[in-house]
């Protein structure tokens, strides 16, 4: 069973990103006080269990401001899907249906070379 990893700081984010070479990585950028972030937390955990070959991270933008800035996080939650350390898709706001469709697409095609979108 896959679980969501909570990122502690910017250095931790970089190390997880580096360690995820070749693996599908789904990152949720959040804050602890955001209603939409709180509302989708359980659904995000469910996706992590369903897509157990992917790695799921939660990044609090207040603890990881450099990560949020470098990935152009402008609204919360923001979800970024990485393949081979390359961001290939972004979902802004709590659009869990679109997020799951994108995860499923990349999950099924995880052997292909990543193409940034």
C-alpha cells in the first residue's frame, strides 16, 4: 500500500525529487489552513493507494517556499505530475476528477520518455 509522503522543507523536496528517477511522481502543493486543501486531502490519499507504483508527496508552501516558487504555484491546491523529474502536467485548484484522469494516463504510459506539457 502506498502512502503520501509529507515534505518537511525545500531540501527534503529536492531529495525526494532526485530519488524518484524514472518513477511517476504526483506532488500536491498545499497550506494547512486552506479549506480546499483540507477538503481534498482524503481523496489524494485514496489516489496514492490506488496508484501504488507512483510516489505521492504533499508539500506545504509555507515550509517549502522555494519549491512552490520554482514550480510556479499560484493557487492552492496545485498538483504537479512529474515523470523522470520533469513536470509533465499541472492541475490547479481542487479538480480531483481531472487529476485522476491525468494520473491514470501517465500511470498506464509510465515506460515512455517524459514530454513536458
